[in-house]
C-alpha cells in the first residue's frame, strides 16, 4: 500500500463544465484517481472523451471565463482548483509541465529553438543569459538532438517533426517538473519516430525521477509504458486499473471496443481495424443512462435509463462502470 507521501497527484470528484450557447457542457464529471511519484499512467479515450480537458484541468490551464471547475486537484500538496493564476504559474514548469500534441503550434516558428528554451530558464529560474544558453544546449543533448550547440540556433521549420517534438520535450523539462503531462505526444509522427519519442519519455522519466501522464486515443501507446490506465468516455472514467488488468481482464464494453480499434504489432499487415460504431455522444444532450448505450451491443433498458457508477472488479484497484460487464477472463489467461 502506498502512503500519503508517495502520492504526487490526488484528483477528487473533479468536474469541468463549459458555458456554451447551447447550455452547460460537462466536459469532465466526477473524476477521481491518485497517482504515485515516479509512476506513468495512461489516460485513453476517443476524441471528445474528456481526456484532454482533464489533463488541462489538472494543470489549471482552462480559459478564464465560461468555465466552472469543481472538486479538487492536489498536486504535490498544492490545490490547483480555485488557485490564482499567479499561484498556478509558480507551479508550471517546476511541479508540472505539458508536452502538447502539435510541436508546430507549441513552438514559435520565428524564434530560434535555443532561445525558446532559454526563455523559461531565465524567466522561471532567473538564470543568466550565459548559464541559460549552456543549460539549453544540455537539454537539447538530453533529448537526443544531434549537434546541440549547432541546433541551438535553428528555427523550428528547419527541423523534422520528430526533432521538433524533442525540442518541445526539452522546453517542458527545462525546470525539472515532477509531473510531465504528454497529450498525444506522437500524433502525426511516423511509427519509427513515435517509438523513439515514447522511448525518450520513458528514459527521461527514469533519469529525472518524474511521473508521466500519457494522454492518447491509441491504447498501443500505453500498452507497455504505463503501470495503470484510465479509460474515459463522455467526460467520465468508465474503467481504471493496472495496465495488465485493463488489457487482459477489462469488463467495460467500451474498453474492449477501444482495444479492438487499436493497431497491434501482431496483426498481419493490411489488417483492417474494427471501428466503434456510431459517434461519441453530444455532451450537451447526455441521457440519464450509460453514455455508451447507443453504441453498445450489450445495452439493455436499464443502460438507457440509469447511469452505472464505477464498481470494483475482481482485481485490486480495478473498477469499471457497466450494468452488464463482460464476463471475467481471470483464470482463462495465464
Ligand atoms: S452499462 Fe450497458 S450500455 Fe453501458 S457499457 Fe455496460 S452494457 Fe453497454
């Protein structure tokens, strides 16, 4: 069992609701989980499942208006919900940092990459110009940029997609965060570069003693790199557990559908992936029942009328939200 000092992140009953012209939009609802120091977890789900809003809410990165956040996010003992912008800014970089999806939009195209790293070192850590440049070159080396002193003066457009994502990671690591959030860090990169970036994150996590949250639609990304997985649908956690349990003993039909729609190394080439029928629900028009019901082949009347809450599975720390769970496969596989 973990004790309190081993917990880096405690999220409790978190909800993020946007005010829209169509009414309140509950992008995240009732989310609770904990994360240990030096742990890597995966948050997975289709686009619109709430995973990106959840990761931004944990960081305190919502817009200042038209959003209401309730619940609690305790990050290394610091409450993020309701904190002032100044307080959160003081934690960004040192306690938590984010690697965004698209390096081209998170890097300034008209600023040399070295300067973009220098900036956070000088502003946040108060380093001198000379020290910041030396540290920026070290960081470029740390993330595997060849000839880092030379590349320090390059513009983002002069680098490949994979190299740009390494620069984004270097910027995120500049102030040695305890928690690194990576939101679809490999989307748009080819498979070989994807593996390199994910291996780099693994390596850096060990070397820098960080915790990492991998946010992705692709279960293949989190299969071998996380200790636990959170599956989200329509803004809620629908299954959570150790990675092995979620992969091999999942009980929620949505988790199975996600797994079946993810590419696998064992698939023969040109294997057609299964798609999940239907579309994610309109969050402005959620029913009282299970949000997955219109797409679920196991749905019964109860599913359409009553929302299932998370309930414990057979394995410790494994829970799922479903009225008609898939039969347990425990004992069926070694
Ligand atoms: S509660 Fe019903 S609709 Fe929802 S996943 Fe389970 S079986 Fe399907």
